[in-house]
C-alpha cells in the first residue's frame, strides 16, 4: 500500500530500528503502551513481544484491516482506528490498558510532532514516558543547551515536564518512501512533579512563550510586548529586579528557574 502524503507517512523498513527503540524505551513486560501511528506494524510487533498491553492508534482506515488481521492472534494488542489528536487519552488508558499509566512509543509524522508532544504533556496524568522518532532537527531542539541556536520555548517546556535524552539517529534510507531528512529517537521521562513550582503556572507558561516571541529582542521587551496590557512597564521593571534578571538578556540565555522567578515576582 502506497504512503499517503496527507498523513505524512514514511514507513520504517529496517527491522533493527524498532528493536532498538523498544530496548532503549525502558518498557518492561509489566508496562502498557500507547503506539501512535503503527503504520504497517513494524514497531507494533516488537512492542507486542515486550509489553503487557499495546493500544495502537492508526488514523489511516486503509491500514487498519491488515493490522487487525496480523494481530488478531495477539490478545495483548488492540488496534484503534482514529486520529490520536482527537483521542481521549484517559478513556483509551481506562478501556484498553486497564487504567495503568502508559508508556508512549511511536514514529511520529514530522508535520504533527509538536502538537503530539504538547498533547502528551497535557495528558501526563495518564502517561509516564514517551520514546518517539522525530525529525533530527526537532530532536536537536528538544535537547538543546541553553544559549544555543536550537534552544527554544519547546526546549524550555520539555525541561519543565521531563528529562529528555537523544538516543540515536536514524538515516533517511531506513524508510519508504525515503524522507528528505534524517530522523532521531528521543526519550522523555516525565517528572512526578514539574521541575519548578511557579505560584501562577498559567503566567509561567505564557512567559516561556514570551521569551522566544521575538528572538532578536531582549526578554524585557518581549515581556512588555506580550504582557503590556496586563502589567505596566514599571511593574515589569520591578519584577525583573526582584527576580535578579538582567533586562538586556535574550530569552535563549534563560532557563525555567529564571522564568519561574519572574512569574512569581509578577504574580
């Protein structure tokens, strides 16, 4: 079956890669797994052999019959036809995985990587880790060091919710059709509690976005530009002083502890 562009399909063909993904994921025979986009089932087979339960959500209805036929004799595998972005994760975990907090393992389409990562953070009550294959450049952003060109609001957000590790690269030749870029596998282990404890989490998350809203501007000017309707310039100036943040620095020079101090000073 040909890949469909609207779903960003690039089917993994090298059997060594899914085995390595499962080995690096830390999944045990006691774990339950959510797989996003099983495609032709190359990763699903490895997960079925390792995990207690696998719930695989596939958006392409043309792939579902073959998947269900292949795993019909695997009682620990459920194939669900649907869009993961529209899937109720709490219901999926309750109905398919016995209510047990799940690991996520997936080869995520490039075009929807960020929305899926953000959804998993929102659903962290039901997910404890995710090991995903993504575009190499995206993996570099997730793991970027403070002050580097790849450091972004997503990097900062990841450091708030999880420890992030880039595991290994995957060449474009391991897929069909061959993508134009290489991929990489990353693992995110969610913290039981976020890395910092802002008094006003909503404001804290807004300030993370503000830090990179205008990359060529100072963080102070970014905050004034995005929160000027809520706080006066004098209030923002005082908050920067209380948080001991130089108003001339740019967002990429800061980390979540800096943002948390400013959020608390403003709140």
